[in-house]
């Protein structure tokens, strides 16, 4: 048994295997390596940022934001696919610093503000897709379906469109969100109770004939649908609705966004878990039993940055990850379902600290 660590950038890391932390703890360790080369540069190291993977859109409020004063002027897509920036703006969405775990957010007023971007050459094969948002929804229930996130083609209606769908608020109390595509013999209509107006992780998934909404990796609701052909939207819309070829003058959502991630296809559970841990650590959001990383806790040094990992779940292994230049290769390590190794850093310098390591250390 040996461990090979290689640092690429000057940072300090912490590794967590399962949920035990003493700076570095490896459980059932078998030939895990940290090596030089990795192409996994997406959220939590899922997907790449060179425009070749299933990571279609990645909006981060801490990177790629242009603003004037506190007013947003554009939001750059980080997936590597060109032409997908969110740069058509209505009203004056705010770019606000030190908001969620010390990080930034984009805020919409629910009256005038909206934002949309184009999605050239985007096709969701068999209509399968994954949308993950770190968002806070503030609207008081009323008699209207306020916009949270939509996709559509140019001439259609977001929720009634073979190339679109809409995530909206339901005008009821308590507060619910609804993910709707009103086409086919069995239209898609998944609902989940928001329950809280602070930041939460919303995970929307279409897989074959089932749509689901999961909040904070804890509560999941699902619904079946019949339309399973390719969805080819040409735009995405934040905090508004797309009706008959334009932004609708009403239905503006009072929402805040910290991060939005869209994948082509449904992801295996192991990748979902890694993404949830990346977002949970970064934004300090509780995810209960899906939490496999304790390095983000204050008592362990708040290693919140660039959290990534490898793991095995449901018989599927994810074996290589990149945490800010520290590469984890666990192709021979992951044995049992539930095995995870997560890494994160907290500073702009690095050094190695070892504790409870069995076998040789190479670096």
C-alpha cells in the first residue's frame, strides 16, 4: 500500500476519506495516487471546462462576472462552450459580495430584473438532463407563477414547448416550486416544497420518463412524463418567463443565485454525491447523509475551496479528480460502495501534513 502525492499549484489541501478527518486519513487504502495530469476540471471535478464534455453551462458568481458598481452587466459561462454567456439583461440585477459563506451572489428584484443567454448547438439527447442551482427564492405566494429558471426556443412558450420547460413558483402556501413541460400524453409536472427562503441546493433531473426535484440532497419528489425526444433549446432564462418569443412583462422572480450548473444527461449517483459535497462545502449548506467531507468544518480548518473527490456508489466508480491542481487518482483504491475521498484547500500556499497513514508516502 502506498500513497503518491503531487502538488501542482501553491496551496494547502486537506483530504477526507468517508467522514473521518485528521488532516489526511485514508481508509482501506490501496494504491491511491495524486498525479500530474487530469482533465476533470468541472464542478467537484465532474466534467471538463474545454467545451468537450457533458458540462453544458456553468455559471459561478465568483468567476466571470462583469459589473458596473453593483449592477450586473454579464455572466460568463465557464463550461468552455462558446456563445452561452448570460449577457442579455433587463432591469438592474445586483452583484453583491460577501453574501453566502463569504462569497458573491446575483440578486433579482422580482419586478424589473431578468437575465438570459443563448445555447447554440445544445441538444439534450432523449430529453435527459441535470440542472443544479444554488439559489434563494424569496417570493411570497400570490396568484402568479414567478420565474426561477427556464429554457426555450426563440418562438415558443417555456413550459409548453418541445424544446423547453419552466421552473416556477406555485401560487400556494406553503411555498412550492414546480418544474413543468406541458406537452405529451403525460405532461411533466414535478413539485417540491421550498420550505426555506435562504440559499439551498436545487437538483433537477430528467431521466428517461421521470423528472425529479431534490433540495439539499435530502427531500426528493418526482413525476413521470411521456415526451422523451431530444430537447433543443436555444436560450436559458433567469428570474423571468419566456412567452411567445420574448421575456414576459410579468412573472419576474425575486431570486438570488450563487451558481448554476447544467449537464447533458442524468448523472450516476456517485457524481451527484461529489457535486453536492462540492457545493455544500463552498456555500456552507447542510446535506445530511450525502456529506462525505468534513474538511469544510471550522474545527478542521475550513478547507472549502475547490472541493473535489472520487468515490463509488451503486457499483459505479469515479476514479480521478482535480482540486485546484491537486490530482487524486484512485483507480485501484475504490472497493466498496460508499468509499469516497474528497479534497479541498483554503489558502494560496501548500505543504503536506500526514497522520494515520499506513504504508509508504511518495511525492
